[in-house]
C-alpha cells in the first residue's frame, strides 16, 4: 500500500511540475528565488556580520561603483554589495517566518470558522472582520514599537496583522469541501471534528494555501522594508534599513544613486519573483483558473 501511495505521489508531482513548466513567468520567478535563497544561505561561508560594522568600512565615503566596490560604498565606506548580500538573510528570513506565522493563524481560524457553523464560527468571523478593517501597516508599526526591535518581534508584528485575508480564503474553501458527499458519509460513520478537519479539509485546502503562502512572503518582505524605513527594524542590516540609511545620510542630494537604487531593486526583484511564482502556482493548483488559462 505504501508503494502504491508513493507511486501516486510521484506521478502527481510529475504532473504538477509539467504544468508549472508551461508558465514561463513562474519558472523565471522560481529561478530568481532559488538564486536569492542560495546566496543568502552561503553568505556566512564568504563574509560575516562584520561587513555591516561602521568601523569596518575601508573605502571612500559615498564612493561610486568601481572595480574595488562594484556597487559603490555607503556613508561609512562600507561596500554596498557586501551589505546587500548579508542583508538578504534578514529580509528573506523575516519574510518567510512572518508569512509562515500568518498562514498558520489564518489556516487554523479559517478552517474553524468554516467547520463550526454556530456561535464559534460567528465569533471568529467578527474577529477576522475587525482585523480586516484595521490598517495592517499602522498596526504592525505600533506592535513593533511596543514589543521592541528584534527579529522575533518584527515577525510577530507582521504575522499577527496579515492573517485575516488568508482566514477568509480558507473559510470559503472549507465550506466548499464540507459540502461534498463524502463528508456527510464520514459524519454518518462517526467521524469527529479532528478527523474531518485534518483528514479531509486540510489536504484539500493545502494547494490553495501553498500558492497563498508564496504571495504572502512577498507582502511580508515589503512590510518589513517599510517598517525598517520608518525606523522600526530588527536591529540588523536588511534591505529596508539600507534604504533608511540612504535617506538619513542624504544619498539622494549627494548624488549617491547606487545607495538608493540597489536595495530598492533587490526588494522589487525578489517581491516580483514571489508574485510570479505564486500566480503560477495558483493557476496550476486551481482547476478553474487553469481552465480559463487554457
């Protein structure tokens, strides 16, 4: 039985990859993400956090790109290239963890709101609506300021303010799944809430959740960069803190375009890659979108 299951999973994965490869934009996004993640992971093998230390800068202040510093230097003479490389670890880490936290909260509450139709579901919906009307960026800014600046607090601030849309999406999918006949048969055979939600609902919402998570990572990276630019950061170098530094030290008026352009482009490229990959996943995993695309 396990062999048959393994063969089915391999065939399913092969079909998924065959469908995904037809979306050139999604494949391009996946390649960019793979390169970004690999570079972030291998960074400690070549550099360390010392490249972000203000006393480690050996170059000329606000020097333009050259052979020694391909992307120029900042206000302390530090290499922008090395700071971008090391800062990618913070930006991507916060993006992934914040999206994961948001997905966990949204999935649990969304399934609960769709499965429990009484007062429990009504209360969850009202809480979700309350969070939806709150300005997420302002709420995250206030939470991060109250909790203090660290990677964990920034992750929590972003994660607990970005889950409502996921909860709404998962609730709608849960209602659709539980309307199917085999759910009624499971209930008639004595299946409990845990069995229904974990064995039937969760596997059916997982594909949609995967695509939503990819898009949520992009949103979390943008939010982290925005919070860092507004002065609330994890006290570590990230693409957002580099933009803040370029603003504080007047890079625009000094003509140091590389100090502004490079971190901004990194944010745009990675966010665009996540978006392209997420849209492709959504099309492949959602039969309705796949039919329309064809």
